[in-house]
């Protein structure tokens, strides 16, 4: 086992800017789950269809009245912000979390605003496959991601209508290793002139600064050299956190002021505002409700896709209690399994996440589906784990696939399990 530990350590330390251990705990497994090309293709096809349904629903959400948006859990200060459509894509990098059992694929949730797990699937997965002499199912995905990031930054800047050299800033909290390295990976992929600054290095000017009656510093977001930022790439900074951010000294709601800059076209942000519009899990309840009514908003084919890939989701548990079906209670804006609870069909709680960060978030109720299990090799030996697929949806196209493995409630202690395809010659 010592040899295994050394081999794993040697391999992952050879990958620059990667967090193979998180919080001093094993994260990246030195193991690969083998899949068939057909399974990979089926997951991508499901992701394409799910993404299509979500993107089609976005304009409908933008046109809902304020009261309905509040009932779907969106924070009031963000309502005008989320109605903006600043880019031709509703989300640049989104991730669908999927349960795959035999031929059945079901969507658990969508992270359309600030998905992580990017470097793992687009870059590291391929390196592991190479080491295990397996085909990488995500081959060519990294190059497509690079093109998507470049195209998006260009379109985001052009949307401001400015005539100057753009100041592009990639930013995250610098005290969180995964967030910082994920953001720096995207900056590296972008490859053109830009800078990485921690969120703490950004300066927000909420009122113009004048000298002799003339504006010398306009409203805007500025870098640490005093230059106005045009495009802020905030891959790991969620809007639901941003909306409550406040300057401890001035008590200014800095997050809300930043959103006003986006509305005024003084700043562009990526992922765009529309990505947050699709982030609420209550949107899945809205889609399911339209499907139950066989609403004409969706075509017959689209209703078939919803029936095939979506789970019954509601804003209360009445349906599940009446049917005696197990269900999951999730916060509409929760992450990493935090605040998730699993109930029996009679309403008894059987499993819950220890963290309760999102107790104030509007809950949604979704039919429970048991995650499949597999055996993985860990530093502690072989281990039985539940697993879930994440398939990225980049500028409207299915992309890289990865696996998170751990408990039934997939939390931030879950492992990254690489995925590989067996070489056909070896099987013969």
C-alpha cells in the first residue's frame, strides 16, 4: 500500500496547480472507472436535451412577474439583474449532475452559475487515462472550452460598447485553494492578456469622484492599479452570496452595487446574469409543473425528454406523502449537499447532511433516487462508494464528463473518480 501511496503522490504532484488532496484529505482517486463509448454518448445526449429544455425555459423566467420570481426563491435585490441577457448563451459553463443506472439517466440538479469540477474533468482526467493506458472520453473537450472562454470574454467586452483595450480580470477568494486554482486554470486556458486578482484586491467605486467639477474617477469596479475593470470572470463567486455582500466599514451593499454596474453596462460578468436565473432548483419544479399539465410551451418531443430525464420536483412534499414515495428536500440555492435531507414516503427523515448553511433558502422536494455503487481504490484500501456523473454544458453543448464518488448525499468530501474508456484492441 505504501507503493500505491507513493505512486499516487508522485503522479498528482506532477500536475501543476492541482489539489489532489483537499483539507489534508484524499480527493483525487488513483483509480479509473471504465465506461463504454456508448455509455458516454448516452450521457452527452441526455445533457444536450436537458440543457436545451433549461435554455428554452430561461426567457419564460425572465418574463415572470416579481411575485412569482420571489416565490421561486430568487433574492429581491437580484430581480432586475437576473432579467438581463448580456450574452447569446444563458450560461457559459454549466454542469448537470446525473444519476445513471443501466439505460436510465435522471437529472438531480444543475449548477449553471458557478460550477467547479472543471480542471478535474477537462484536464486531469486525460492525464490519469494516459497513465492507465485508457482512452480519455473528454479528449478535445479542453480545446473546445478554451475557444468557448475566449469567445465569451470577447462577446462580454463587446456588449459594453467600449472602444479601448479591455481590462479582463479573473477573480476568486484567494484563501480557498480549489476556487483559486480553478479560476487560474480558466485564465490559463483563455491565454490572452488578462490578470488574476483576489476578490479582496478589487475596488468598487459607487459614486463618481470629482475634482473641480469634473469626474476624475467614474463609477465602476477597479483593479489594484486603479484601472477600471471591463470583464470580471467570477467562476466560483455565487450571486446568492454576492447579493448579501456588505462593506464592513461603510455598510455599503457592495454586491448589489456591482450588479447595478452590470445593469448600466459599466461591467460585464461571466458566467452572465442568466446563469443565476437557471441556478435555482425551483426552476426544476416549474419545468415539472409545465410538463404535468402537458403545457404547449414544450413540444411533444420536449415533454418526452422531461419525462425521461427529469425527476418529479415540487415546492412542497404533498405529492410524495400521498403516493408514499421517498423524497429529498433540498435548498433551492444550496451547494455540495449542504442542508439536504432524505425522507421516507411517510415523511420520516432517514439521512441528512450535517451542515445547515442554507436553512433559509426556499426548499424544493424531489423524488428520491438511489445513487448506484461501485468499489474504488483509496489510500485506506478498497471502498464501497455511491457515485454520480457530472456532465458539463459549455455554450449550449455537452462536454467533459467526470464522477464524484462518496455518500448518498454527495458533499464536499466526495472523491474525484476519473473516467476512462477501454481500448477496443485490449478487449478482443
